[in-house]
């Protein structure tokens, strides 16, 4: 089966085409250009949109707008192609690309999204429990390198592949495929617009 996978929850989106567990191609792009990246990857694999049998999409947490772009794209493609869609946590996919590391995504507002004891949480970088020598990956780890390293964590060099979600892992982790409109985002907190209205 040919699976199209993508994640747009962070500033650098990822798109991949996987056939029966084998990576045929993967590309990083801006979230808004994920459809163009998908088209290019399908062409390079000698496939057409009609060959896609399933879609795996990142559900966040991450950028509210980026996450919505990914979900809207997955829903649109899923409905248009008549294929099932599965959501995959962006943190889980990031962790799959760096086993034994703590995935840390920049949540803005001086906060990060991270997996703590297997649970997605939003917290201040200084509140992230890390042990001496624990590896932290993701754009949040890069942004708050000084804080995390002061706590004893190890953060790989900027630009390392481990710091970005790679859609190949979304395809490998995807389960419970179903209706495109049933996939829900993981936000962990209210979007900025809702907070502004409530204030």
C-alpha cells in the first residue's frame, strides 16, 4: 500500500511517500507548500494521487496554524481520494526518529511541548524533568539549549535531522485509519486568538 504522510505542526514541515514500510521519498518544506512537496514526491516515485491508499498526518502539538493546515490538507485529500486517514502525534514521530530522546517542540510564549512519562505536556523549559546526559531533540530543544544543558541534558548540534519531525515515522506509527474528518488535533492549550478574546 502506498501511504502519503506529512506533518506541518512545526516551522519546517515534512512530507514522505512510503510503500509497505519502504521509504520512497521524503522532503522538508514550508507548511503551506506541503501539497507541492507531496506532488513532487509522488511523481518521483512514479505514482499518481490515485495510487495513494492511505494518509498519515501529524496532529501536533505545535503551531496552531500549522497543525490546522496539515489536518485540512489531510481531510481534503482523504475525501477527494476516498482513502482513510490516521493522525499521529508530532511528539511521537519526533521521538521515533531519536529513540531514547525527549522530544521537545517550541510552543512559543516561553513554553515547550514535550513528552513527560509518555504524556504530552506544555510547560516552561526549566520545568522539563531531564536527567544528566538525557538527550533532548526538536526545535524546542534547540531554542532552549542553554536551559536544558544547564539542567544536564544533551542537545545535538543545530541542524541535526533528529531536531525535526520526519514524515517517514508518521507512516510507520500510523494506526486506526478511518474517516478523514475524525482525525483531531492535539493542542494542549488554547490558541492565541482565543486567549486574546477571553482577556
